[in-house]
C-alpha cells in the first residue's frame, strides 16, 4: 500500500517560541546600552529559531530520502531529530508514522499519531489538512490490524476535515475488505445445503418468492453451489424476472461449466428473450457435454425452427436491433472476411468465392450466428 510521504511543510508564527526572558533595569545611565544589548539578543534568538526550523526541514528531507531508499532506521533518526528541533510541525510525525506503517508496525503508527494529536491539542494547532492526513494514517494502521470498524471511523474523520479522493478510495477498499470478511465468516456449506433443500420444498409447493429467499441463503452459505443458482433461475423465470434468471444461470455455468441442466436453462432464457443466437450457443454447449440431453436437443430444434420460420418481419427487425448492441455480434460484423463476404453476397450473389467461404466452418458458424440474431436473412 503506497504511502503518501513527501510534501511542503508550512510553519506558522504561532509555532515559534523564544526561550529567553528579558529583565528591566532601573539605572538610567545604562538604559541606552542595555536597550541595544536586548535588541541584539532578540535578533540572535530570532535567527537561532528560524535556522533551527530550517534545520528541522533539512532533517525531514534527509528522512524522506532514506525512506525512499527503504533505509527505515536512518529515516526514523532524521524524523526524530526534526521533531526535536520543531516539535510543533505535525508533518514530521506523519512521515515518521509512515515508516512504521511500511514496516507493518501498526501499533507504533497509532502511538506516533496520538502523540501528534496531543501536540496539536496542547498548542491549539488547527491545521485541518495536516490533521486529516494524521487521521487517515491512523485509519490505515487499523486496516493493517484488520480492525475495519476503527479504520472506517478514522478515515471518516479524515474526510470530514479534508475530502481527499485518495482517502475516499481507501475507504471503499476497507468497506470491501470488511464485507468480504463478513461473507467468508458466514459461509457454511452444510447449512447452505439445508437452505437449498428448504428452497426445493417451497418450489414444489409453488411458493416461488420464499424459494428464492432460501436459494439466496444457500449461495450466501456456499457461493459455489451451482445447483442453488440454477434453481433460483428457474424460480425467477416463473416470477417473470427474466434478467434476474439469466444472471443466476450464468453464475451456475460459471461455477460448473459441465452443468448440462444449467446450459439448457440458459438456452431457454435466451429463447424467451428472442436472443436466438445465444440460445443456440447455450444448447450446443450442453450437447457437447451430453449429446443425448433431451432438453438441449429439443431446445435447439425449437430455436432453429424459430430462426427459419418464426417471428415475421417485425420480430426479426426487433431482434436485429437488439443484437446490434451485442459485443459478440459487433465483433463478427467487424471481421474482414465477414465484411467481404457480405459485400459479395449483396453485389455478386453467384460469385464462386461465396461458396468457397461457406465451406469454411468458422465463417459458416459466424453466419449462422448472424442469421439466428436476426441481423442477416438468407434466401
């Protein structure tokens, strides 16, 4: 996790403190000479103070250099020296904490940041941008400790002070880590199977909404349960949620590409959506695994019939319009051999090149897909 480390340091007049007090003298004869001495001394103090600040910045720069080289011990020494020279500059604590963050010493990071907060509070330092950096640094340390609730708390405090995109991105990342951990903790395949069985009972009784709830519970308990996803797809089809059914069945075949019943279900859903090219592809994938599967065989026959005879002009135009938005169809239509073949078919329908092209199985398959999608009409 890349840490923010460099940046200009702004010093404020309120950070400068002079350590000497000046005495007043009652002797009139020495007033002039002493006034001169006091003035000189004040100038010297001011010079020392500003040179010490500049020296602190030099130490910070040396620390940054060592940090970049991953010489962490040397970097810490320089940051400690910078803090000694100017303990009111919050960025020095921030950079020092970054070294410990990089070393995964998260408790030490929290300790350093809390020290900086104490300095800010005691000296009434209200530099919101720097405080925001320290809050996010503390949040990052808690992320490292996998205490995601505390991490989110401190990242939120940072965003209140300074709404930085980088911190927003980090907050999203921590939210996901928290969610993933909660989901992982919830998983239990045995309980998942029981939920699927309860879903099957609801399904048999025609209670599809409750069946869906149980199948959802089943996949939360076991995200690899392809049967639960397939059963959920069947229920959602019955409830008329075709896009939801498609999403569920696609998850089923993603988990188990050899699940023939799911390929048959996928084909059926595409057929309902008049996506005949996708329906044919799904049935064919099922038949490659089980050439005798009745659902896939019958489904494929129905789709082929629908492509050849069904739907009428309006239906074909509607399918073609929908298919033109399909990335797969777009890719086929951009293929040079298809572009040339379609041009020949339109301009020179009897050209011998057409017959030769159609003998190429790859081209024939692509044409079949275009016809099934309604994009191309043969004959």
